[in-house]
C-alpha cells in the first residue's frame, strides 16, 4: 500500500492550527454568526472529536478545516503533505456516496479524481472494501445496500483516498444503535492501524469518549470552544470500556458541561 | 387462511424441532410463491382479454348493424385492408416517410436539447441569458409555427423535420437543465471534497446526476414528436401516415383510416419502448434489483 502514514517523529506536530477563526453567513434572513474566535491545534496522528449542541457550527468548522469553506476572519494553517490526493478526505453523514457509481467506483473515487491509474486505484479500493467487510459487493449500487453498508462505502472511500487526514461529519449519526456500535469498533480498529489525523463531529458523548484522544466541546451559537479535554483511556480500545465507572464519570462531566449550551440552543431553536 | 398446528411444549414429539420448523417455513414460502405466480398469470390474462373482447364486440356490433359499418369498419375488414396495403407497398411507403422525419427530428432536437441544457446547467451566464426566453418559448404550441416554417422553407422536408426538432428541443432542454440544477447539493459537496472538477466533475457527477431527468425528457418528447409529425402531415404533406389518415377522411375510406391510426399508434409505442430500453441500459443503478421492495398491492 502507498498510503500516507505518519511516522512517529511527526506525532505531536500540529496537523491543523486555527487562529481566531470566525465565520458568519450572509443570508436572506439576516446574518448567521456561526463560529467565533476558534483557536485549536490538531496534532498529527491524533483523533479529535467535536461535540456541541446542534447548529453551533461543528460542520462549518470541519468544512473550514477541509478547505470547503473559508473563514470570515482568522486563519487556518495545515502542515499536511498529500501530493496529488486531497489533504483531507471527508466522510459525510448521509448522501455522500454517489448513487450512480458502484461500490468499487465509489471507493476509488478520490484516487480517480487525483488521476491515479485504474489498476492501482482499484487495487487500493479492493483492499479497503475488504477492510470494511464489503467484499463481494464491489459491483453493487448503493441503493441495493443498507444504510450501514453505505456508510462503510463512505468510510472505505475516505481511507482509500490516501489523504493524511480524515474529516468525518457525524458519520454514524443516521445508523441504528447496533450497527452504530459495530461501526465504532470498525473505526477504532482502522484508525489504530493507520494513525491518520482524524477530526470527527458527533452528537453522542459516548462515541466521542470511545473514539477520541481529545474532545472539543463547543458552546451554543456562535460556536466557541468551551473546553478541550483529554480522554483518559489507553489504546488499543474496545467498546468494553463503556461499562467502566471511569467512562460513566467522564460522560457525566462532559454532559454537565454541555447541558447549559444545549439548553440555550434549544431555547433559540 | 392457514393455521399452524400447535407445537407440543417441552415434549419430544418432534424428533428435530429445527428441521420441522424449517420444513414448515419452506412450505409456507412455496405457497406464497405459487400464489404470487397465480396472481401474475391472472393479471396478464385480464390485460390480454380486454382488448380481444372489445374487438369482438366491435365486430359483432358492426356486422349486426348496431354500429354503422360504413364508419366503423369491422376489425376483420381493417385487418384485411391493412394486409393488402402492406403487400402493395402503400403502407410501407407512408411509414418510411413518417419514420424518416420522426427520427431525424427526434435526433436533432434531442442532441441540441441535451447540449443546450447541459451548457446552461454548468455555465451560469448562459442560463441567465437564455433561461427566461426558453421558458417563455416552451409555452408556445410548437405546431403553431408550422405556417411560418412553410413560409420560410416552402413545401419541402425541412419544415416538417424542423417542427418535430423544435418541439423536442424545448422539452429535452428544460428537462436536462432541471436535471443538473436538481442534483442534491450534498452530492456536489462530496464531489468537491474529493476534488472533482472540470471534465471529471461533469462526466462522473453532473451528467449521471442529470441523466434520469434527461431520459424523462426524451420519453415525453418521443410521444410528442409522434403527435407533431402526424399533425404536420395532415396539412403539409403528400405522404406519411398523417397524410394517409387525413386523406382517407377526405376520400371517405374509414378502413384505410383505421389502418393509418393503428400504424401511428404502433410507431408511438415503438419509439417510447426504444427509449425505455435505452434508459435501462444507461441507468443500471436505477434498475438493478436489490433491497428496494415493492409493496404488495391487492
Ligand atoms: N451555507 C450556509 N449558509 C447560511 N447559513 C449556514 C450555512 N451553513 C451553515 N449555516 C448556519 O450556520 C450555523 C451552524 O451550522 P452547522 O455548522 O451546520 O452546525 P452544526 O453542524 O453544529 O449543527 C447554523 O445556524 C446554520 O444554519
Ligand atoms: Mg452538522
């Protein structure tokens, strides 16, 4: 495989740095102040989870990191090297896979757009299709598969693109509880093998604790960084930690911190 | 309704309860399968019987004088006349003339319609410049410009083909443009996130995204093209199926008229059928079977 992997010397170097990032949308119904003065550092090879009330600008922050949106003020720098492939590969909540491409073509899409040859990109795609357990479905179209399988296509595509960072926007948000647990295990396993820089937005505190090295908690709109905490659990991890009392305590303290913000956002929603 | 025999609880009356359960499930599935097949056969039979019954009724009514046989030629006589016209080459000549105009007009209209729609879809200034005008022209009944075309081109093939092409153009153009504009913004965002741009964005995202709508446009315009060419041939032609129908009215030859009507309907059905085939070939991702279940209807 020719995937970009992080050497241990890189670990700790910032992959993304945001300095005073703010974002306002100018719209027909007035302006929306989505993000306010975000100062964060995402270390190379780390797994960061972002939690916060809905509408607080989590998706916007992710899109700014990935270059899909420009900040109104402040700046984002990244220290990622990617060559022809994009520096960041996205996983969206839903509707991110192309209905007219089969599984193989969908997974190979990122490298296809980066002009990687057909043989090579399909070889990579097959590898990642196997990693997410979709072998045998290469020729199937997304509508023939379940929601969980479609999300596995999206995850396989992000890994197969070979980008040094992955940006995931509630990738498991639309799945049922059991499928979601399986997919969390899958993500933990894939990430522990690859150690890419991952930023994952989620609305589930448990998910953030299970997957992340650190958790960024955001305030209600305009989104500010309320608190950044380090997750105390060692790696490799598995879902069994959800049963421990440390887990319950950590969840409780994150919830205490978020509750006011969620209440605020509900009041103004 | 079937009833399941109660299973003895705890007792070992059944040697292998799993095997017995599996066999029962198997039988139930077989039953469902046979029932479904019976219903399908019945549907098909009803679909075929209705037109046959109507034709029989017509035949009887015309022969017994309930229907005026001079206007409503009995089906057997129509069939006989159709056979004669086929042998003499008359029917063939008219059909070839109509098909030639239809195909030329359809191809011209759809090629330019798709091109215009796509260009307007990807290039905003063009959309702004042409969109409102095209929408206004779309409302104009295209057959109404035939006299103008006749004035410009005289009584040649050009105005006939152009009438079809222009009618097709607007339908296809509007559907193509709508197809591109309606592509889910989240799909476009995913494409941008993976750095799709230029030709590749067009080829792998915009075009396939718009294709279902383009095919709808083609299907609708095929039906319309048959109407337009028939109407054009009524008034501005000395051959073609439209001419045949119109002429049989003037000469009071209803059986010929019926032959013409049947030929035109067949033509319309074949044109639409071909486009549906094309659609299945171009949109495998819409038609490939899968978990999409059909709701059973009574
Ligand atoms: N393209 C846009 N135009 C206008 N407003 C937007 C746009 N994108 C997001 N917003 C607004 O910005 C705020 C933050 O959105 P988002 O980042 O999607 O929040 P989150 O992902 O945390 O739920 C919301 O109020 C949303 O309506
Ligand atoms: Mg969001």
